[in-house]
C-alpha cells in the first residue's frame, strides 16, 4: 500500500519511539500537521515561537537521553529555530528538526517563505538533509535519528519540500543504517587505557575533570566507581553537573570561571588531569598556556577533534566514556590497593585546606534584601527530596544555581553551556516536563532571560506543563552589570533594565499562577506554595540588585587567580553610592 | 608549513560547501582546492592545499574526518607524493615576439593550444615552481589572461606508517 510523505513521516517517528513533537505549523508543512492531527500515538505540543520548539526538544533530550523532535515551517520558521540548533550543536544534544520547504519546483525561485534551510543550518547541525524524492524519505529519517543519537550526539535537520509530503510511495523502514563516512569509535584503544591506568595508579595529585559527555554516555555509575576506588577528587564542568553526586565527599563542585575555589585550585596544582567527556572550553581553562601547568593530561572523548584542540594531551583515548571507564575500572580493580590512599593523603589535606579557606559564601541579613544565592539554596533544600529536574537560563542566576543546587543524579540539569543562550531555560524545562509529566521541574531564571521566551507561558498553560519558574529579579542583566562593575569602571551600558513587567500579573494574564516573595520572611512560604501548586507558576523574587557572583576568574586569567569578593572600591561604591537598596526595593514593589 | 591533503568524499550536492564551510568557519587557510569525480562515480576526490603548524594540520585532518560525507583523509606530507598543476596562459604576441614565445613554450615543454594573429594560448603543467618560472618569462611579452587549476597530487605508493617508509627509502 502506498502512503503519502506525511504518513511516512509519522510511521517513521513511531518506529523511532517518538512520543512528543514540539511544533509550530505553516503553509508548507500543513499536510504533515493535517496527518498528525488524525492520529493519537504522537502528541503535538504547539509552541508559540519556533525557538521555543527547538529548546523544548533540547530539554526533552537532555532529560530523557533520547532524541528530541521539533517540526517547523519554511522561511521564518526555520530561521527562528536556528538558535536552538546552534545551542544543541554546541552542547551535543541529540535533536532531529524537521523543516518544511517550498515545493521542489520552486526551490531557488525566491518563493514565498523560502529560505535555504540547508545552507542556513549547515554550520550549526551535525548533518542535514534535503529530501527531494518521497521514495528517499523513510531512509533519510532513519539516518537522521542514527546520526543525531550516535557518536558525539548533535542536531540533525531534515528539510521536507511540500510536494514530497504530499506525494505517495511504498513505505518500508530500513532496519539498519550504514554510512561509509561515519563510524564513531566506541571502544577505547586498550594500550592507551593501560597507560592511563598506570598513570592513575602512580599519581600523587590526580583530579577528575568531567563534562557533559559522561551524562550523555550514561557513565555516571562507572565514574562513581572509578572515583571511589581510587579516591580521586571530582571537578565537574557546567555541563557535567549531575554526572557525579554534588554532595559526595569526593565532589569539589563546579570548576571554571565561576567554579569553587577548591575545584580550580585542585586542577591548577594537580599532577594528573583525567578529562572525561569534556572539551577544555575557554570558560574552564582560563589562560590556556597556564592551565594545569604541572599535570599530565589524560583525555577521554568520543570526538577525536576535541582532543588536542585547545590543550596538549599526553594520553588521548578516543571512545565512549562508559565503555572506556568500564575498561579502565577493570584494570584498576586489579592494581589499586590501599597504597593510593596513603600516597594521596597530602593531596587531600591540601584540598581540605582550600575548602575551609574559601567556601562558597554570601551575606544574608535577616531583614535585609533577599540575596539570590539564598533563594537557590532554600529552593534546593526544600525540593531535594523530590529529585527535581532543574533548568536555568544564562547569567548570574545560572552560576548561582550551578554552585548551590547540588544535583545527585544525571539528566536533571538543563542549561545552555556552549552557546550561552538566554531564553533557553523555560522552554527546556517544558520539554523535560512533557517527557515526565509527574516530576517536579524547576526553572531558575533571571528577569532578563525569562523575557526572551516569555510567550511560551501560553504553551505551558494550554499543554498543561506545570513548570515552576523562579525569577531572581534584580532588574539588571546581572552578569553584564558585574563585568561592567569589574572591568568597565561601573558604567552600566544597557545593562540596567530599570523596570521589569509585573511578573505576577503577567502569569495571571496567561492563566497561570503568579507569586512574589518580597522579604526573607516570605521566601520559604512562597517557594513551598509554588511547589504545591498544580499548574505552571511564576515566582518573582526581587533580590539585592548589586550582588556579584564569586569566585570569578576574569576572562583569560589563570585558574588559581580567582577574585573571591568585590574589590574594596566596588564595596565602598555600593555601600555609599546613590543606588541604595531599600528605595530600589520600593520600585520593585510599585512596579 | 604547506600541506597537501587528499580527501575522498561522497559525490553528492552540497559536499563542497561543507568542506569549504569547515575551513572558513574555523579560520583555516585554503590555498587551492580541486575536486572531480573518481573512477567510482559515487565518490569525488578533493586535493586541498593548506598551511598551518602541526596542531592546526592535525585539527584540519580530524575535522575533515568528522564530516559525515568525508570517506577518507590522507595528509600527503606524511609520505612521498607527486603533484601537478596546469595553467592556461593567453599571451600577447607581436610579430617580433612570436618566435620568442614558442622558444619559451619549447623550453618548458608546454603546448600552444590556440593561436590568433595577436595571441598564443599556452598550456603548461608542472609543479608550482615551474609554472611560476614560465609566467615570469612570459610576463614581458604581456599576459592577457591566466587561469590555474590548483594542485592535484597523489601518493607515490600506498600510504604506510612512516617507520615502514624510512626502511624502504634506506634500501633504495
């Protein structure tokens, strides 16, 4: 029996186990939407903007580990989803995006809503396809899912012209895929792994530096075994949070620009850096020439291009984190004994000393303005038993969330790392909620970021995605203001938002619940109420406007040269300057 | 340092732009690039002349390998290779110069492939130095147009690990 292209599309998605598609219709994809409308197996979540659809698919993928799927129309639909594709490409998120295209006969004619979807998406996808013949559609979709989810995961675009979705063909779905130019390496080189095991056994001051690759490869268990067996401290990157339990005694927390003091000191003074599924991003290394100057480097990554891109590596191992760590553990189990613990005692003493010298800190006065860190800390304490999924936007609030929300398990942390996309958090949280309807999903946002995809509140209400948004509201683009305070003489060029919408009323306007915590006394009650509320909630928390995020390694600085608090002249300015806090708070309340 | 990289790719639309986009997006140099189908019509062969230090060349090779349409990448500098480039040069020839032009063509074993009363069109193949040399000699006559193919290259024998290679050279 012959099926239309649109029917073939749906059959393929079913075969791939897709349950949810984040989508927004338009002229050239109407046939597909019409066909989707007449079936029950796949749920359509209608977003209000294509960027939202892309980020939701990302959130879905990060929380489930499966490919997220979005469907957009040609032209503006495609250009709108580009940000999400670029974000997914940077953070290696498995994503399959389907875009409509004008009929094949019109391609290249500057037709209505035509865009060169392949050309536009080429630099920000792992691969992309233009399907010119309906007979190729099924095999193409199979390849798209295969490429998106294997090797180093990433976004794949499939561009479907209108006539292809209307035309008919015999449907047969291939069982397997073979692409001669694409054969990811999963098993690491055994000799290299042996070298690594020897280096680990000998090292006096080793450190594990783990990234998002551990999460996607599902290697948390293997990582835990390795760290506990060898008593090696664990540094996590922003993307790696959750890969190792945040409250584990071996965890030093996040490293990098706003990482903990002990995490950054440890990597700087270590004699062996074991990088697992991480890529030596500039936000982690700081000044490359002085990154871990005393250390040998082992680098385990599935993507050969990540190895020796930024940093010289002594023992490169190309392979899947899970497979390589399993192999490594097997060798170490035979060789590791109590001696390592003795050997590394001075190292641990040193780390404890760093921990005690400069723990994460902030000053919260009981009747003073609410500090943003306090909000994250209380949110963590109130929700940790419910194993929540946490998403963030990008900026100061993201760093505070990374510092104070100590995740116990992987796939709970949705954040935009590589591209740093403001507006990511809320739709990503909704994507995760669509996958896990009964879980608690929190979105920690800034007042700047949340306004970048606020329109999706309508989606959350209509599609019943009860995400709890907590806005740390300082009426600034806070991270920009922090840099301006530190490096631009305190000139707040376009960082002061002056006024933000009344988020409580805004939530109500969308049919959601809005709450506000004005004082420390309100905070716990409001957070609890938000968690207990059934539908989507916005919690607006006006915070101290001038709080800065520390520790901080200035861009291009060395990892052991962190700023730990506001420099004295900045403190003085904020204490005595005209931007005094109480009157600020009044403005928030009357806004 | 200059490297010649031989890349076997799928013969599909858009592959050239993927390769070119990789070079421009990551700030690598392309000095020349030539591409044509191979004996197997499903594949094309690219010869890319590029330059960079060891780390950059390693990245170029890895990044090319990462492209899904790329089937095989060989850095020809790791072995011995032969390379050729063809240039087609249209020169003005006044009566007095025509014999001189032919002498130059003869010396460089080039060919005259078209002729008008006022011009010769000369085809010459060789390594870049040879082509540079003939251009230098023809320039005083007046070069009207010049097109070059960019280099194509092939390994002198199947690419083997460097250690094997040295032994062989020593025996010769």
